[in-house]
C-alpha cells in the first residue's frame, strides 16, 4: 500500500473515532429553565448511561471562561443525578450567558447554556391602569410587571374577562389586583372559581397570591416575545344577559378544550 494512502486512512480513522466518541458521551445535562434572574434556584440534572463504580459527576459553571462554581455530584443507582445552585452572591454580577459543564470520568463531557439577569438589570413597573368598561365607566387595576411593559388592558365581554397586550422583552412576571366588582370567577354557590389564563392562545397556569373580599391578586409568568394575555372569568362589566352568557360560556369552554396547553407542547 502507498505510504501516503496509509497516512490518510489513519488520520480519517482517528478523526471519525474521536467524533463518534464525543457524540456518544455517557453523560447528559439540562437545566429546568433557559433564563434565570438573581435569586432564582437553578436545577441542573442529567443522566449517565453507564455507571462506572463510585465515579462522581464533576460540575463546573463558567461565565466568559471564568469559573463561577464547582461541585462533585453522586450518581444514583438508576444513573440520574441533580444539583441546585442559587443564582446570587459576589460571583453573580454579570448579565449574559453562563455555561454548565459536566464531566464523568476522563472524556465524557456535556454542556448546556443559560442566561442570567442580575437585579440591577431588571426593570419592574408598579402602577395603576385605567380600564374602559363602556357604559359602566372606568375602573383601575393595580399591577406590577417585570420583564416587559403593558401596552393595553381592555374588557372583552365575550370571554367574561380581560385582554392584556404586553411587550415582553424577556421572561417575566405580571401581578394584577383584579377588583371583584368588575371581574370575577365564581361557582354557582358563590365560591371562588379558578380563572382560565391564555397567553397567545395557549393555556398556562398562574398563582393566586392573595384573595380578599374586594380583590383577587393573580401572578402570571410570561416568556420573551409573548404578546397577549387573556384572563377568562365568569363575570365582567359590562355584563350580558343570562341566555347570551350561557351560549358564550359553552363556546368558551369548547374553545379551551381544543386549545393546547403551552407546557404540554414544550415537554
């Protein structure tokens, strides 16, 4: 065989073997979110396909090449591992991309990035929004929003609720004090019912932070690029007649059943 052909074949064999080895790493890694704010808990998890004795996973966290944190993590019998980091402290001052690097053994490596925003970069707006309720006049909704801004809030009698248009420049949260006098979700016995929350037509969960006789406070998380939040209850000012409400309720519930949940899509 020509010596040059031999060298070429040898090089190709080494290169292809190295690539295959990298692609078939024994370890994987992921975070529970792609974006974190200062003070958030970061859950890092993954799995090892082949357990090697008592070998532990070495975790390193980098920001622009600088080591932020390091940890040794035990691997469970089923091959899974997890570790949590609190995004706060003297090392957590720079906004931008961070890299989680995990190593198992000598050459099994996996990485995953996430973005971090310190409190100094987070803009939170606390204000009141005057909502036009047609013939019923206007009413105020107290709110706070972080990660974006409110463009408009309008009453939509057809959904017995509100349409809130937002400019979401990053992942964030909006907290709203909803006055029961103007919008509510009630069962037939008068007890509180849950609201239906749609963000860009996808159903999403929410937290009800406080409940009083006059207001209900909802906390809704949104994602960068989201534009419309619908809050659907059972009563809103101005109100329709009873028959119209029944027809609209059936239509809304049918629509909701056909609407995909945003978290089901992302699983």
